[in-house]
C-alpha cells in the first residue's frame, strides 16, 4: 500500500507494507531516513495530524515515533516537535567516496567561460522581474509560444539589430536555454535532414563538439590561421559553426574576406553558417564588427547568449533563424522542453527595454577592459617571454608560453598553488588539429574572479609563470 498524506503543512510520502500499522509505519519512516529521502532536520507531522490522516489511534503514531527516537533515527525536542536526527540520517558516511583532492575549491580561478558572477546586477534584475511580472497578463504564465515570450523576442530583435547589426525580426527568434541548447536543436534538425557533418573550428569547446556528435553528425575540424577559420576547408559539411567576432579560444577576428567566403559557401553549397556570437558585446578597441548574419540572413543562424553578458546560470540564449529552418527548429524544441521559463524571459525583456542591459554591459565592458590591460601589463613586466595574444575583446586572453615550456606542467603547477587555469590543448579537436598555434598557451579567463580577488589571482599567475 502506498500513501501520500498532506499533514499540517508537511507533505510526507511513505510506503506502508503489511497489515500491522505501527510496525509498517516504523519501517517506512526508517527506510525513508536511511535512504536519505528524509533529510536530516526535516520536521515530521505531529502525531495527532498524522494519526488523523492515517485514521489510526494517535498512540499508534506516537509509539512509532518514540521507538524511532529510541533507535536514534528521529529526535524529539520539546516545543519543536519531531525531526529527523542529524547523526545517522542519510547514506552511511563510511561508504561515501572521499572527495577527490582535485575537486576541492582552489583559492583563485582564471578558468575561462564565466563573467564575474559577483558583479551580477542583482538589484536591477529583481526590479525588472517585479515590474515585468506585475505587468504581465495571467496568460503569460501558461503554456505559450515555443519560440519564447513575444515581449522578449521583440526586445531582442531591437537590441540585436541596434547593437550587433543583426537582421532580426521577432518571429524568426527562438529563445533557448543557452547556446548549448540552440546547438543541440540545430544539430538534430540538420541530422534529420540527412546532414552528415558539421565543420567546426579546430580549437573549440569540447562540449560543443560532443553535442554535435551526439546528434549523429561527424565533426570536420577546420584549420585556423591569423585570419580565423580557413573557410575553403568546410568540405561537404551541412553547416559550419564559427565564432567570427572573437575566435574561441584563440582570440582572432574572422577576416572580412573570410566572412564573405563563408557566406558564399553557404549560398553555393546549400550549407548553413552558425554564427556563435558568445561575447560579441565585449570589444575594447572601438572596432566592433557587426554580425556576419546581416550579409545573408537566409543562410546564417545568429546565436547569442546571456552567459557572458549576465550569467551562465540564467540559461538564456537565442537563435535568429533563416526562414527555411524555423519550423524544424520549433518542432525540435517542442520535443525537448517545449518552452523556456517565462519569468526569466519576461525579466530579460524588461531589463533590455528599460536600458538596464545596456548599462550593465557598458559597466562590465569597462571593468573587463581594465582587467585585460592589467593582465597584459603584469605579464609583460614579470614574464616578458609570455605573450598575450588575440584581439582586445571578450572575457579571456591567450597567454602564449615561451618555447620549451610544457603547458600541462604549468597548469598543474598553478593548480598546486591554488590557481585554476586552462591549457590551450584542452580545446583542440583531436590530438593534432590543423593549423597554428604550435606554441603552448594558457587560456586565461580574466573575468572569472570577483573584483576583490583579481589582484591576488594575477599575482599568483605571474608567480606561477615566472616559477617563483
Ligand atoms: C564559444 C562559446 N560559445 C557559447 C558559449 C555560451 O554557452 P551557453 O549559452 O550554453 O552558456 C560559451 C560559453 O562558455 C562559449 O565559450
């Protein structure tokens, strides 16, 4: 017999077996505590409330509680009822695996991929959420358009065309759970169309390559040179995934000629260019380049994300799709999570419309530009053979190690000294991806530490590199 009771504000699901109610109740509670399903400190219903729900005598429940208190599973405190005891609740600590040393938190982190999370505009975001939810019709909380809330798609269309030069109309936008989700949808659509491969930059995120292969497409690594991806090597791929504004992780810009070639390839070969504009807002040398998508909106998917501009934990991203792909992507979306969280979408729409997003991006741009300058200066001063390369943009820089230095050894040395940083090799598609750089390098995510820890993290990095 399985039962769920709602009792005096505490819902308790117990599985009772057999006819003897007290013994069954005792065992069900014991099992729930032992398995960790009832966490330490969890308040149990009063014996009166539980007895009433079970339709048994109050003493039956009181006796069961008393027995479990005596055994140490529960704790009874005068005035605060009966709770799950701390000592023996949950899985037996003796059989829990020890925490591996590598997963203990390091003191400092320059791991790429994150903005300064401590600088998230909490107050402004809360205000926007409150305003948005107050103004939203009740229907907004229901199932709605799988492309996303119209308020957000309108706000994004305006923002993207104003700030990134994207040709965007709200009906072509699909709001998704970050770029990772967008790439998942696109890969499945391309595979379902019969596509067999995706051209991807020879240095890229392994997680993105995994997403593509999991959908059944092969990854064709595309060599990179000083002008970005070598477009001539897309082969017979159904699509090419590029980071044109700021190659991740090498940091160069896709040359205008290559941009034109990529679009020409898409037109001639019937391919799709997926433009991952993950950090397009962050360019520090006053030479921002607009989106490739504007050159051929019918052949290029523009993909953006709030992961760098706000926080990756929001899981908010967007695709601006060619008309020919829209229905298939929407159909694939319906089959995964149907639609994204309405509250976050409404909040972001209000945040953009009220100017809060632009203000936050401008503030962050200034802060990250200063950090990049300080990184370049500190390395030039303390370890001149280490070269900072890549354009002045984004949230990471490449620190090329002098010849003879072993990247893996430097990363391990940093970890031993409490600093997390990544080596370039972690991003290589295969053991020897085509094209430069031949040199070992660190990918330094200078936006990652909170502001108060940046100076310490920088000092630790220079000390590690100088091997002091
Ligand atoms: C190259 C690249 N693209 C896109 C993203 C954003 O991914 P998501 O929106 O899934 O958080 C990242 C984040 O690290 C990235 O490095």
